[in-house]
C-alpha cells in the first residue's frame, strides 16, 4: 500500500531555486561557463582568523556537543553587545534573544509562537517564498498584498490600512527579498503604529540588515521594546556562514519562551561550532562593513550593465543582494531564465516564484559574483538582447 501524501505539503510547490541551482552545479561540474546570479551565496568566505580560531577549539570538550536550546549565553551576549553598539538596541541576552538554525527556522518559530491555524498573515508581494511556504504548512490564511511597482517598489498604504485590522501577523522583509526595497524611518514607524493599534504581531526579517545602502537603519526597539514586534535575521550573508545554519530571533521574553518550544522540537539548538565561530566574527571591527561596500559596488555594476541591455529594466534596490528586474510582457519568466542560462551563461530566478506581482520579472543577485567573475558576468549581462 502506498501512503497518501499530506494535502498540507502537496499544495506547496517546490521553489524554482532548486532546479536552477541544480543546473548551475551541473554546468560547473562539466566545466561550462556559468555566472550564478540566482541564489544569494556570498562570494567571500568567513573571516580567516575566525576560522583559524575555530580549528584551535576543535579538541575542547563541549565543541561537538549540544549547546543550550537558545544558544550559548556567551554568543548571545556578544550579539546583543554588537546590536547595542551598532544600533542602540537594548536586548536581554538571557531572555529576549535566541540563536537559531538560520533565519528560516527563526521565522517558523516566531510564526507558530503567535499564530493559530486559520489566523490571517499579511505578506507584501513580491514575497520571499519560504515565508509563504511556512504560512501554508502552518495552516494559516495567506493574505498577500501587492506592493506598488514604480522605479522600485513602494508600500500600498491604502490596502494595508484596510487589511491590517483583524490580521494576526504582518511580515516585513527589510531590506527586501526579492525587491531590494529599503523602508524609511517614517514608513517603519507608521507600520509599527498601525500593527500595534490593531493587535497585529509584526515579524521583521532583517537578514540583509548589514547591507543597507540608501534607506533608514531605524528599528522600533531603538526607543522601546515593542512587545508586538519580533525580529529575525541571519549570518549567512554578513559573515558568509550559510553552511553553519545560524541566525537569531529577538522579542518579548514571553513570546521567545513559546518560540523555544518549536525550536527544541525541530532542531533542539543551533550549531555549537557555528556559535563559537560567530562569537569571534562579531569581534572584528569593520570586516562586514568592507563586504557591504563591495556588495554596493556590485550593485552599481549590475545597474550599469542592465541599463545597457535590451529588454531588461532595472528596478532600484536600496539594499540587500537583489533587484527584481522587469522583462517584456510577452516573455514567460521561467522560459526566459532558461534562455539566459543557455545563451548568456547567466542564472537568475523567475519572478513568478515570488507571487503574482513577480510575473514578467527576474530576480538578479549581484551579491554572489566573485572578483574574477565580475567583468565577464557584467559583459554578458550588458549584451542581453530581448528585443
């Protein structure tokens, strides 16, 4: 007898990033030319001196064991001290912050800590598809509100004011994935006020917080610990720790207590060696700031190259690793993604993966090209002709 599959999971489509990256890996194994502007894996490695320190700790007793469920207190303390120094955020490392297995696990823990099956969750579209998958398999009602597309992407205030009342959760990604949009301080304050007045939990995904080029760095906890705001992030981009699966979640202690139940049942704790590595990384002054400048340089090169192409329309990106470029309406984004791989050796992600609003777009990641790849990749991008 073949068991029936879960309706909850079969309704969720596999993200196209899997098939695209499989093509990239196959081409690289076959020594074919390919410039991956698809998955946002930084071109740089973690700080070498931090890696060397990690190697020196491998013989210590606790290195290979579980850490406490919310992470090592010393690492949590180092992170809260960094947040206080850089962002003036006052967070209690013992009760208001957890280290997690990446931002995706942090999001699931936050979501399930505050929402019950059937509750409505607002996302802004184009959305990050992993957030939507988590909402769907948690039996929550997805309320996807299209952003306003102009030179970049802006907030649909009229629809937000209409639909935030009676919603249980709103999800905000800042800087945006896949759009690269960065909110102003005024916009963040307005969203925090609107959600708070309507008893709506605001979950902020700030995975690209260290790559903010034009927008505000304001966070509501800079002034007071807003109890309805949960914030999560990752070290996959900033310190290039994607393989270590390490992120964080911070918020009110009573909500974090509930989130820890989910974390314990799913992963128990984050990687102990990863936490030791992170703790040293956080002590390096200016290391991430230099990487951020290099990402901004790649953004500028990508914008210049795309503006020289025919048929690709650049959309302003204020931060993060991405732009969601517009393509001619007659093109299917999946077919065009294949066309760019086959004819220009450029891998991208079809915009349809990010919701209906993403149709007739492609997501380009400029934050993953190495120094050696930059010049030929930008030449290939500038040569694209879809007209």
